């Protein structure tokens, strides 16, 4: 039924003396009926041959190469469901399902292709009896697989193959875990099926007694090649007498078995390195768990021992003469990075740690922003005005807002009110501002179209007024302009653009202008320089301004006109600490001034931002740290579950809890390390772009970035360390109570 011509499969390069690590087949035809035993020494290629027949491996084809099943080429995707059944050395049962559910797996899959298939209950009962799975009382077929012994589970796996009713059954040492009685029952059931169905059972085995008793045909493999039996041996294994067949198989097996190790191999053993301590051995186990994927197999195919620790490599060299040379350190490190088996965990940890970092960094940024804004002298303010004839005053008029009288009285009252509430009086300040009617500019260097007087909405502010600090310029800072004594002004950025586009002004040069503060000012204008383009003006409610000038320059311009002092301010702004709104309102209202606006709502918003910046990032960091813990619990639990019997054997051999903890730490630690390295590299890559869009007035943001990264590092390490410690400790103590059952299995 199986026919192979000129095919090969190589796990790696040829070994010493031309031996094949894999298999090469010139021609092989397997019988279409009966039980065929594949016999050969360990590593000869038996399982590789079976895997080619099963379609698990794809061979390379030589000239006229072919792999046929039932005279048809085997498809690249392997056999369709139900065409071929498999029995492996391990039962591969779903532990939580009953034996019946596991036994019907292949049959149900085959019905998807052939709906007419069905299980005959009488045939099923016959197979249960034949395999020893029927008992008086509760049948083994009703038990969950986790409650079956190893031998019972293996017989259920053989039942699964028989119930599939395939065209062929492929077995890889299916009776290695069975005692003699149950092994004979299993092989008898397979032979009975092959005889009744007139279909093949192909069986890899090392047990020559069983092969002589149950096989109808034999295939011999050695060094990755099919070996024909000599005529004398072929005659013996074809004889009906069991003893003669067994003698022939033993003679053939001796011919196939390689010679014993050379004397120099024994000499090498005397030079073996010291046996590792438990901690060193834990590193060996962790490295094995970390290099268990397809990439690791590919890397070690031609470089055996590439991914193992250095001391283990020295042991391998002492025990394997064909293994020469030490892989370079850089090659070993790169290989371990490429072959790491937990990159899915790396990706998950990268996402979670990135969110922890983002919460920490942007939370700290928001805290710094809200703190600096709350400490800004201009944040808490009240705008008030002097109204002549206010009916609320009942004959008592407020003082005009001259700097040395009205403004000074407001300053004194404000400081007194703040002192009563034990607030910082040094932050109390009062500044007047005025809207200048008929304000105009004439641009000295403009072309003829723009050389006339241009009117602008103008507001004059004191150079010391904190409100100026809230002006955002396209380039530079207002504080740098107010520090000098030059006569400068600030103009709306949109108007500056028009001047550059239409009036012929050089964008790289300051804009020189003449300023007239009122119509009379055109007769004796004041030379002024437009030192900045306004991107965002300060809050000047209830007015707006295209042009900002300084009060000192306005007073100078007014003196040029008539030598008289300017009129008093009509509107002024009081500044104070953020907790001083009540005291400021009382002081201003008590002096008879009308309050027009305040920033209480803005201050409360900043306070809410400060609270949110303190609480929300913490919640996000806790949530993501919890996510790390949950993921690690699942991963560690999965590792322990998959290897529970192996680790139980470690415990039985005397390894301690700390040794298993070290194994898990060394295995999973690189996942966290790789995630943090990727996070750091990603931050360095995007930081220049991120720094450009973040506020530039919040200090050294790189410090915030580094602190947030260190916080992320600490949180991630604590999450991994605590989770590993708790989960492994709980598992360790549970395993001690189940140790006997695990070892029995």
C-alpha cells in the first residue's frame, strides 16, 4: 500500500562514517496487509520513516522520487482525516475527558469526510474485551483519562486507532508502557484488525520477542538506510516456527547494531568536567525550556550543543567525540535570543509594561503641569473695575484706580485679608490695565501700500503684570522681552504674517514701527519695535487685543502729547494665592469696586487635574501590574502542568523549592528582560518626536522619562518575582501530596 522511491529526509548533516541523521530510501514497498515490524537500533531512522509515511514530515525527492499510498501520491498536507490512524509511545489523551470521548476522536474526525461511517456496538464491545478495557461493574471506558494508569491509557489510544477504521495504522512502539499480558492483548487486537480488514499495521519496535510473535513482515533500518536481510536470515524470519524467527531477528539485530565505543571515547570520559551543583543544573533545565521551539531545532541541526550552557557543552564534548570546538560567546548569546521559546510572553509583557510606563510618565507630566500652573502668580486672579455712580455704593464712591492711591489701597486691603486667613501675602499684587482708543501703527520699512497709519485694538499692561506670562509667542518667551528697557510691543501673529506677505517686510528682521497712542499721537509718534508674534494672547476678558504694549511706554507717549498724567485705570486685576478667593472678594467689594470676572473655575479645574494626575495613573499602573501577574500565573501554571511529572521526579530526587524557583526565574526572566529592552529602544526611537510636541516649559522631561522607566522596571520585577514565588511555592506543596501518584504514572 505504501511505495517509496528515491526520497530522503535529513535532520542535519551526515554524521561520522557516512551515517545519515534522518533517512535515505532508494526503493521500499510495504505490504498492503498484515503487521509489518520496522526494526533497527536507536537513532537508525525508524521513527523518521514512520513520520514520512504518516505525512508528518515532507521528504526531499530525487529523480523519479515518489511517496505513494494506495497508488496515489501523498498530498503535501498529509493524509485526509480517517485515512491513516496513529498510535504513539505516549497515549496523548485529553486528561479531563472520558476514555470513550478520547477513543472516538479519530472516528468523529473521519465522519467529517465520510458521514456514512458508524461504530458497531458489538464490534466496540469485542474490542474492549480484547484490549482488557471491560470490567465487571464500572467499565474503564467510562473513566476520565486522568484516572487511568499509563497502561490503560495506552490501550485506549490503540482503541482510538482501531475505531477510526482507517486504511492503515502506524504505530511507534505502542506497547513500551504495557506489561506482557496487556501488550499481547494490544498486539493481538491490532493483528486481528489487520486480518479482518485486510489492511496494514506498520509497527516500529525494539522488542524482538513481540516482533517474532506478532509480525507478518519485517523492514530493517540502520544508519538511515533500508537494509536487506541476508538470504539465510531472511529464510529464518520467514519460517513458521517462533523460535527460528526469533533467532533470525536476533542475528539481524546484531548485524545492524553499531560496534561499541572506541577506547578513546572511554578515555574522554576520564576528562569530564565536574558535575554541576543544583543551581548550575537549574540553569541547564531553564536553558532547555527556553530553547524548545522550531527555531532552536533549526539552529542546532548543524551545530549541536550551540544553545546549551558552557559547562554542559564541555560535558557533551567529553561524551561525544564528533562534537568539536566551542561555539563563540557572541554566537551562543545570539542563538539563545533567536531561539527563545517565550516571545508571545515577551509581546504581552511589552504591551503591559508600555502601559505602566505611559501611565507613570504622563501622570508625572500632568502632576508637574498642574503644580506649576497652580503655583503660577497669575492663576488665581479677580478682574474688577471702577464704576462712577454705582448705585450699590449709596453715596460712597470708590477711589479712582491710580497706582499710588486706589491700586495701593486695594493692595493693602488684599494683604490684610490674606493675613487674616494665614495665607502668603507675598503673592498679593494688583495691576491696572487699559484699553487704548485710536491706537495706530505706521511701519517704517513697509512698501508704499502699507506705509500709512494702521489702527489696532490695543491693551497696555505693566511689565510686571503676571498676566503677561500667559502670552504664548511663536518664538521666544515673553519674560525675555519684559526684562529689558527697550520700547517693544507684541502683535497678533496673523497680522505679522500679512505684513511679511503683503508689505515687503523681511521675516528675518525685527519690525520697526511708529506708534500713536490716540489721534494726537500721530503728530509726535513713539518709535517702537514689534518684538514678538502672538500665538495665544493672555486672557483679557472682557476685551481682546491685536497689539499689546507696556503701561510705562503708554505713559511716556501720553506725556509727549500734553505733559499731563494719564487717566486712572478703569479695570485692574488682583492676584493672590489659590486659597484666597474669599479674602480677595471681600477686600475688593468692601472698597466699592465691581468684580467683573475671576479664575475660580479654572483653579478648581487645575485642582481636579492634579487629583486625577495623582490617582488615575496609579490605578492604571495597578491594573497593568495585575495583568502582568495574571499572565505570569497562566504561563507558570502551564509550564508546571506540562512538566508536572518531571518536576515531581525532581522533588523525589531531592531537589529543593529554591531549585525549581531558580529554573522558572532563569526561564522567564529573559522574557521580562527582552520586553524592557524593547521598551527602552522604542522610547529612545520616538523620544525626539515626542519631546517636540510636549510642553517645553515643564523642565527636564528626560528626567521624568527615566524615573517612569525605573518605576516600570521595579513594578515588573516585583510582579514577576512575587508571582513566581507564590505560584511555585503553592504548586510545590501540592505536589508533595501527589508525589506517589505522579511517580506511579
